[in-house]
């Protein structure tokens, strides 16, 4: 994990939902499993805290270039309660989108860009993420970004 803290590029191949993308409740369910042994809850809480701490890596500046390849079976095998599984799937979907670096968290106009689509760049309004998605070819999008960058 020491190397992970300074990595600029991370590629992860997993058979399950990667720990870096897990919600806290989902992680708790997965780490505790079906066993309810005395003293186990303290160990599970330590593991959950460590997993949530690792997720801070994704928010550092500069952010690492991260690619997750998750086996399809992970999505065909729901884990935990229905609510936690739904929340987990929403977290994974949100991970594909990143907010513009010009967003200040206020009411200003802001776009989100999705990564991982070779040759195209999906863009959506961050205030209405369920709304339409515009798709640009990668080269014109790169020219646009360079033209508006300081």
C-alpha cells in the first residue's frame, strides 16, 4: 500500500467490486461475511476504516490515472442487502464521471466528463446527471480543453 499512495497510474483487475470503489456499508458487509463471531466486529471496523482511508488516494492532487477491470460475474452476483447493493452500483457508475476542475461546488455551470471510452468523450451537466449526454470525438474535445485552459 506504500507504493499505491504515490502511484500515478493504477490498473486493477478484480473478480469482485474493488475496495477503492466500495461504499462503507458494502465494504462492511463484504468484510464481515456471514460470520458473527465475538470480537469479529472490531476487526471488521478496522478493515473498513482502512479501506475507506485508501479511497482518499483517488481524490489527491494530482489524481492518479486509474483503470478498473471488473469481471462481469461481480455484477451478476449481488452482495449484501438490496439497498447496499443498489448504493454500491450507483457508486461505481459515479466513479466513471469526473467533475470539471473549474467546479467550485456552488451553483455555477459545470460539466462532468466520463473516462474509459476510446476515441470519444461523453459529457453531461453535473446538475442533471440523469439528463442527456453529449458525445464528442476525442481530438476536437482535446482542442476545446486546450483553448479554454489557462
